[in-house]
C-alpha cells in the first residue's frame, strides 16, 4: 500500500475523492493511498478533455466508492473525432500510452481504463479486483453483443458457448505492465479508431496468448448497454442501487451507456449507485446548492411565450407578478403570437411596466415562428453577459409556488425544470424516456415521478413549458444560437435534442409542488369572457377564478345564513364571476323585455315574466348545469338533508331590474323543487332597493350581497316577490332546479 501516489501519478490531474472536491480545485491532490486487495492495487485511468456533466457524474460515482482516479487529457483539444457517430477515439489510446510509460514496472498495480462521459460505477474497487482475479487473465476487455467498427472481423473472433462475443474498448482492466504492452503498440493518429486497434490485437492469436487477454463475456465487471437494455434491471438495496444483468445473473460494476444508450444510462444513473433509493430518497439533491441568502440575487431574463390562445392569461401574469423574487432583477421578454391576447398584455403592461427591470413585448405583427421567437428570447440572455439565468415560461404553466424561481436557482444545474402536471392527469412537462424515433416513451418511473411518489431531481431526455437555463451554459455549451430550430422537429424537441447532443444534462425536479399545466385545447375565443367557459377543460383554474374565496367554508365551518325559514344564504361566486357574467349578458344585449309571450320556453307563454337572457342564449347552459352539479348540489345535500338533486334545470337565466324597464316581480311560485338566486352586483353602489320577500313568513331579504346565492324551495311554501329596484341596475342569476 505504501507506493505513495506521487510515484504513480505525476503531471496529470488526479481526482481524489472522499469528500467530493470540485475538480477545478483538486489538481494533484496526491495524498491518499491506492486501495490494495490481495496484494494488488487499483488505479482508474480515464480520458476526459472537458468536465462535462457526464464526467462529473462519473467522478461522483467514483468518489462514492473511493476509487483512485487519474484523469488524462483534461483541457486538451479533443481530436479523436465524433465517436458517437463514427470511428475515432485514438486520442484516448495515445494518452493512455503516455500515462502507462511511468507505470510499466508496477507489477502489483491493476489499471482500469474506462470512458467517463457515459459511464458510472455501480460497485467498488474491492469487488472489481476480486472479479478481475477470478477472471484469471492479465488483461480483460469489456464485451458486447454488437460488433463495431468492422463487421467483417466477426468470424475471426474465438467461438464462445455463451455471453457477449465482441470487444468493447470502453472498459479495460489489467496489470500495469501488460496494459503498457498493449498500448505501447499504438502508433496511429488521434482520430483513428481505438476499438479497432484493440480488436485487431485481441484477434491476433499470438498476441491474445502472450498478453493473456480475454473478454468479460458475461458482464461480471463491465455492462455495455448497447444492445442489452432489455437485459438489465435496477436492484434496490438499502443504501445503494445496482444494475443486475438478468441474462447472466451478474451484478456488473461498470455501467457504460455506449452507442445510443446514453439516455438509458441517464435514467439508470438517476438511481445508481446511490442517487436515489427508497430508504434515503435523493442523496445528491442538496449537493452544490446555491445559497441565495448569501448572494446578490442573480439577474434573470424571463421569456414568456404565448403561442396559442391561452385561458387564464391575466391570472398567469398575476402569478408572474407575485413570484417571490426581487423584481429589479427580472427582465421580461414576452412573445405573443395572438392578436386576441394583446388587450391582456396591454393591460398588464400599463399597470406593471415599472415593476420589472425591463419589459419587452414582441407581438403577432412580427410574424415570428415559435422557434424563432424562442431563439430570440434565449439569445437576449446569451448576448448579455450580465444575464445569469434564462427562465423560459409558457403561459399554460400556472406556477402556484411563489418560490419556484428561487428553488430552481438554488439547485445550481445548467438546465432544470420544475415538474408541472395537468390536474388529475398523468400529463406533465417532461418525458422519462424516448422512443426510437425520438418521441415520447414512458419510463418505468414516470408515473411515480409525476405523482411525487419518488421525489428528487431527475435527469431526463425531454422537457418543455418551463425551465431555467444558466446564462453561462448559453454562452458555452449552448452557444449555438439556433437551438430551437432543427430539421422538422417542434422547437422544444429541437432544444432538447441539441442539449442532449451537447452532453448537457437536463433535470426535472419534483422536490416541491410547483404548479400545474393548463389545457389550451379547444379554447373558444369567440365569447366576450372566454374563461367562463373553461369549467370543463380547466376546472381548478376555473374554480380559483370564479368561485368565492369562502365557498369551502360552507362545509368546513357552516359558513352560511338562514335569513328566513328554509331560505339558505351562502357565498358562491367571486366578484370576477359576477362581473363577467353581467358583461357577457350585456354584450349579448337581447334582453327579453319582460313580456308574457316568450318563444324561448315551451308553451310560449310566461305568467310571471322577467326582463332576462337565458344561459342557453349565450351558449352557456352546459357549463351552467355543470356549475350547479359541482357547486350547488353539495349545498343542497347539506341543507335539505336526504334530498339528492339531479342538478337538472331548464330555466337558467340572468334577470335585469331597473326602474326604467322592469323594477320588480309580483308574488309567485317557481316551477322548481328549489331555486337559486345569485346576486351579481352590489346594493348601494350599483343599485338601490331590490331584495326578495317571502310572504308565508313575512320575511324579506333586503340586502343582497354580490356573489352570494340564496336557495329556497320552489313550488309550495315559498311564495315570494322581487322587491322594486329604485335606482341603478340590479342583476341576478336564477335557476329553477329539478322542475
Ligand atoms: C470511502 O471512504 C470513507 C472514508 O474513508 C468511508 O467512510 C466510506 O465508507 C468509504 N466508502 C465506501 C463506499 O466504501
Ligand atoms: C493467463 O494468466 C493466468 C495467470 O495470471 C494463467 O493461469 C492462465 O493460464 C493464462 N492464460 C493464458 C491463456 O495464457
Ligand atoms: C408569416 O410567416 C409565414 C411563414 O413564415 C408566411 O407564410 C406568411 O405570409 C407571413 N405573414 C405575414 C403577414 O407576413
Ligand atoms: C365557439 O363559440 C361560438 C359561440 O358560442 C360557437 O358558435 C362556436 O361553435 C364555438 N366553436 C367551437 C369550436 O366550439
Ligand atoms: C372570507 O371570510 C373572511 C372571514 O372569514 C373575510 O375576512 C373575507 O373578506 C371573506 N372573503 C370574501 C371574498 O368575502
Ligand atoms: C310583517 O313584518 C313587518 C315588520 O317586519 C310588520 O311591520 C308587519 O306587520 C308584518 N306583517 C304581517 C302580516 O305580519
Ligand atoms: C341613483 O344613482 C345615481 C348613481 O348611480 C346617483 O347619482 C343618484 O343620486 C341616485 N338617485 C337616487 C334617487 O338615489
């Protein structure tokens, strides 16, 4: 054990692990001792020219197991070609050759040479050494079922009874003198193929024997995922998670996302080795946290995208305004693609333009495609060195958590999105896996993440609608300006593919409840107040906007009154609901005039006519009945116990009382089992007089409250009249329920 690392490691960066130190600060920390098992020591060598997210993840897993890792080539220019797509990688052999020269005489030293960008450890060095010993060879290469890069060499491979037949150069383990003898034969170029080099050597029977080389056919140490995705499963333990190969019943120690299995490796590494498990949850979620309390708040550019007619836009902007973040640190860029929404933006801008540091709107007249608009927003941040973060936010995202922006910044990732989901649905803003053609595929953990049964930060292949990107990443890895435009992909898919190909990890966090996604589908904007119609598509937002703040207290605290016998009085509509219904009716404008002849009703004759408009006339009857079932029926059940209303009604209308037209309604019964009567405006401010008198009890309700409804039996006991409105205009909404 006493071979101090100085003699082993010189020149290159050495990353010693426990505790995990930031690589930048770790150069030449040659203090530890190399692990020794059965008289052998293990040194991990890897080539990485950049500290990619994949590299840092590799180091994190190495640190966890206390591997001693020497990194070769950091900071060098990569000249080894695009190994993901074609041949190359020779630079790795060259660097390894250079490093091995100094180690050539270390007979007890076992060297493990592995890739690092797409690889994690799932077991420790003792286990590797033990398994290497069991393999009883001097040099052991990883194996895989697919041959690359020269298929013609297949027949030259020694026959095997079972297991993976072909060599993969992403993992090599051997005694230092032997590894040295292998790599010292390299005399090719940096962009020549490393795997081909090793393959040819291995296929040469003489070399195979003299260098005592073999392959890890049954994935005892090395698991290459390419072609083997179906063979592996996660195996959860109490403090760590492993990968199990179900075909060979092995627990590989090195998991390699070779070929096009990077995304799959990312999903495995959300668990392996100790990223997340059932007992401990997320173990790295608080690593590298940015402490905002110790920091000047970073500057954030918020890109707001209105790409289609979107319900509840004023509410979206209100939430933007109430984000808990210093507004002078926020710059707003809005892309609005819809003429319809110009009035909403105009209103918001007039009231709040001075709240934010800057506020810029690009409107529909610019005729930007969605990709162009998203590029433009991102580019504003990229070009401005003071822009610390770019926060992209589509207007169908309702961030109910005011801390969202802070929480995301604290996580300190290049790209991170908060999980938002469609209420009551499994629809969310991320994908856990991709299909072969790059579209949605459901990962095994997707539902658990959406439902927050597994809580943490998840490396995922696709996200949209809302995400935070570091300005520094925009100016480095993502400096390409056109990330949202790629082939025929839609802009979000283009972004995510570019980000993946740049080797940048995207995370979704579900550590908090952040908010929800609303539905923009079938949003009909031909009404005057279109959100009123959203009771089916977006019930949560509808309720929040239109139902009285104290409605639920009816059930929790019996928040209601009984001003006359069996007349129940309770809050149901918000001010907004009242105002918008009145506006909608006045916009429609065809009041009936309070005549007895009425073509709208069966029989065509109304004995006690009011000056009114039916819900059906404005196309609101389905929505209104749904409102009755959702919000009135539960109250009926409470006050008339044992009566289950069908929530059925054909007479649903808004009545207008004015001294000039119709001021009152003479005593009458309603053709209903019970009636609701909702005041839509305010006594004294909007009108004088009004109210309702119940004759049998000589009891009047003289001070109607806006948004409150009363509910009374219809046919028999509650003969009533509408008291005269003496000034102004009074509006009420009526339904005769269960006629
Ligand atoms: C790594 O080393 C530290 C300190 O020596 C030790 O506490 C820890 O248990 C080791 N980790 C593993 C996985 O062996
Ligand atoms: C490889 O080396 C081991 C000892 O390390 C020896 O037992 C074995 O026979 C050798 N195999 C070959 C094919 O030379
Ligand atoms: C808007 O752009 C589209 C395609 O980019 C083009 O077909 C259309 O003519 C443009 N409309 C206007 C008004 O410029
Ligand atoms: C939108 O609403 C208008 C007015 O009620 C109606 O005429 C039209 O059919 C609706 N459009 C859709 C697609 O539902
Ligand atoms: C709801 O009730 C509380 C008291 O319980 C009251 O202060 C508040 O004003 C009520 N909200 C509305 C919108 O009336
Ligand atoms: C009705 O009540 C009013 C006071 O609220 C009272 O003045 C009047 O006499 C009552 N009428 C009858 C018929 O009881
Ligand atoms: C009627 O209402 C208007 C304002 O709405 C007010 O100016 C006027 O004084 C009121 N008239 C009476 C008789 O109260």
